[in-house]
């Protein structure tokens, strides 16, 4: 690249001329012996190394443009230009005309994002609930999107929560007895349906619970002051059951299961109460005394009242 210099009225002696282009620089020293009678024009030139281009990042972007690029290489000069042609070749051109090209360095992609996959529905848990609705259900499948809607038997479910792309939850609406299809619809309109995935059952009042039975009591004795921890064994015990001992309510009653509960005895008089034989009237009780006397009392005969 040549640079022209015009020298006039230069005194005798040594003079240095320097040319700078970007980061490039060259110079020439002149030894003037006599002053010329007319201006002296000199030509000073140098060749800059050509640019190189090794990478472009990112390597792709939308056809609408607007992608910010970073070009990696060497010997780029201020004022350089960049072009991208239809064959995805990126070209860097320095002000002096030297250039570097990198083929297939950038690819234009469609501005429209690819369509999302359609949802699938493989199971609903639980698979049944009352016709009144209100059953929390979990839907199992794939590709569920935030904002998806759920219908059961054609009625909209409520409280829909897409926990993940494979497991949303919802609450069933009221519906008629029988099986119903479950349909999940994503915001993009794609949907998944599962026939007979949920069954509505009639609301039937629970049957009358069975009466409790009592088969064992441990321990079988304790002080009159009460405070003895008892374990009662039997069947059909229910939460909230009460226990009495000699007609007085026991305390700390805990129903461990339908066959076992615990309680603490209240204070009571010495003795025990035995159930009457089946042939005695219900109003006649036989009290078996068990006071701490010596010898212990005993029952020797029994006469039926008329």
C-alpha cells in the first residue's frame, strides 16, 4: 500500500519519514545534502499481512437476522467489514482490500420454532371416585405443558397443577355414575384422551358398623386408687371409643387398632364384677367380693328369687 509525501524547504541533514496504518508502521530516513529548488515528492509503501478467520460464534441464527457474532482470527484492521453470503460463508475485508473467508461458518435457521410434541395420557390415579366430584387425581403421561386443561366426562376439572411434563394433578368435577374419558389439552391445542380412565361411583351411605366385642383384659387386677394401664383385646373398636370400669369412666383411652385399645383405670372399690349367668334376670348381679381379707370370701350357694 503506497503513501505519498511532498517535502519542501527541507534543510540539509538527516530526516526520517514514518507511515502508520492501524497497528502497522514503516519509516524511511533521508540524508539531505542540498536543498532542492523545487518540492520533492517521495513514495513510501508497505504490505500489511492479510487477515485470517478461524471461527464464528454462534454458528447459526434466525433468518430475520439480528444475531450478535464474535469472529476469531488475526490481523483484523479498524474499518474492516463483514459479509455473510447465501452459502453461509463469512468474509472479513480490511480497509486495504485484503480479505479472509470461512466457508459454512454461519447457518440461517427458520424464525418459526419447531412444533412441540403432542401429549400422551397413559393412566389416571386413583381411577374412581364419588359422583359428587372433589377427588384429587394424578395424570400420568408425557409432554404436558403449563396451562393445560383437563376434562373428565366432558366436564372441566379444577385445581390443575402441571407439576412436570409427565405428571399433572387435578380435582374431579361432579359426574354421573359410570366410566368417563379423561382429556388433557395443551395450550397449543394438542390433546391426549384416555377412554374410561375414571369411574364415578354412587354415593352410598356407609353400612352400620359392627358392634364391638371384648375378649381379654390385661392385667386383670389393680389397686383401688386406679392408675393401672390396661390393654383391651377384641374386635370392631373405633376411634373415639370410651371405656368404663365398674361404671366409672377410664382415662387415657387410645384405640391402637380395631382389635386393641389401651386405657387407664379410674379409682374404684375393692372387688370385681362378674357377668350374670344366662338364666338369671338382668337385674340380678352376683358380686364376687375380692377384698384383701383373710381368708378370702367365697360363694357357696345361690338361690333363685321368685
